[in-house]
C-alpha cells in the first residue's frame, strides 16, 4: 500500500480509537486540586521541638535549642526554663548535680520519665532518683483531659507512669494521674521547680512545610490530613500551662535529644535518584566486563586434538610462566641440528667463529646471526618472537 493511502487510514483508526476512550475518561474522572506538602528541611527535619521553639519566638521569648544537655556550655540563668526531651538516664552524675543546683537557684525544669525499654533491667535515672521519683511502668489507661471549648481529649496513653517518695510528696505543688500512677507532678526544689511528665509527645509537631498545588484527574475521594502535636488546641494549652512558672522571665532551653542526620544518611535516603542509576550502571558495566563462566567457543572434539595442538598449548604455558628462554633454546637446538646436517664444519665451531661461519654461509650480517643465537630476557616477549623468527628463517635457508 502506498504511503499516501496508508497514512489517512492510520489517522482514521487513531481517531476512532481515541475518541471513545476520551469520552469514557471524562465521564468517569474529574479534575481535582491537591496540595502536596514537602518534607521538612534543615533543623525542622530532626528537631521534634522545632514548632514549639518557633511558637515561643513568635510570642517574643528568647529560645535556644540544643541537641544534648551541657550545663557548662549553656550556663542557664536563674529565671530560665529547660525542656529536657533527652532521656534523663543518659545524664552523668556531674551533669545531674549541676542541673539540680541550677533549679535550686530558681530554674524551671521539665523532664520526662524514661522512654520505652526493658523495665526489668533498666535502672532508674540518677536525676529522677535525686527527686524521689520512681517509675511504675506503662499504664494501660489514658488520662482524660478536658479544655473549655474543646472536645474531650486523652493524654499520656503510652507514657511511663511514676510515683513519689514520701520526701518528694512533701514538695508537690501539682499532681495528675490515675490508678495506674501519676502522669504529671510539679515539685518545689529550692527557689525553682521541676515538672515530671510521663511523656512529651504533645509538645512535638511538624512545621508548616512549603507546598505546591497539583491539578490532576482521578476518582473522587477524601483528602483529609489530620494533624497532631502542637497543632491540637488542648496540646497548646497544656504546653502553655507547663511553661508558666518562668514564662517571659528568661531563656527557654529546648534540649531535643536528637542529632542532625549524617551526610551518608542524607545521601542514602535523599540522594537515591542520583546514586541508584549510577549503581545500576556500574553493576551493568561490571557484568559486561566480567569473565564468562566457561569457554565462549565450544571445545574442539577429541579426535581433532593433534600433537601440534599440544605443542602449541605447551608453548603458550611456557610464555605465561615467563619461560621464553626454554622456547628459544628449543628452536636454537632445532637450527643447530639442521646446521649439523648441512654444514658439519660450521656446527663443530663455537662462539664467534661459529657465528662468522654461519653468517658467511647464509650471507647475513654477523650481528644479525649473533642476535638470533643469543637468548632473550625472560620478560622480553618482543625480542623472543623476533629471535625465534630469525632462527626459523636461518633454518629454512640452509
């Protein structure tokens, strides 16, 4: 079929197929707009208290975020507040003593009970022991929490409950709990106070990340995206209540107990669009360059293996083992046997006299004959091939 006839037929068939498909797609799908939220970047990606810090800065407070508690570097003032999200069991004894001395001067400390772990083998943190706090384990009942104007709420569902010793009970200002144990207690300590919490999950939160609008056709469905943490109204009220003692008096120190992701971790989790194709390309190149298992060509049949093939294989083996001098000696002996048969007088000579006699017999330069009879270096393959070729040529000329 000619091209001027074929192309109209192809176009007509394409139109006949695409029009029904287009009508079906438009009748079964609708265009929707979706907001894609980008993942947090920078400090927001590893600091669980980042949203809390931003909210406190917006309220006019001075906020300092630290990955680990270091009293010598931080040097908090008497009116400061320290939110210690870091596991208190990681604090050494000198750090605990410095922290309690600061609280006694008028500081406000918020600390949580130890996170999940082996309850039987884990020792109580020195900080909680010094305050008279004992952990009871994880309670099965959530703590009800009601804020005026908000729906009923529940908190501390997965936190470790605790109890108070008699000495700590005498310093209690506020406490909150149920039959499973306490979830919150505010203790006086010198001029300051310590808030002990079962957990601090309500203080966490993801920041408002950059977003972009995506318009697409797809079947209709719900696109709700529930939020938690400080985006929840009761959580904000609870956090504001806990920060009340020194609120607005000094610096808020947020010890978020996390480290920025390492370069290798960021390269692995975020750089895979680059390194994965490179890795596949490298593996493909290695596969192409790798040695085949077995011979590329079929082995010769047994009846085709002649003595010459064995001799050639023996010579190749000697070459691989750098035994070229033995090959040269064998060809030289073959030439001398032919010389013995053709010119016995020249064969009976030795050294320079023999070389001169052979050169006269072959009408060659004496230096060329000397080069052919001399053994080459063990690793000089070029010289070996050249001298063997000269010996074979000399043998044919006799």
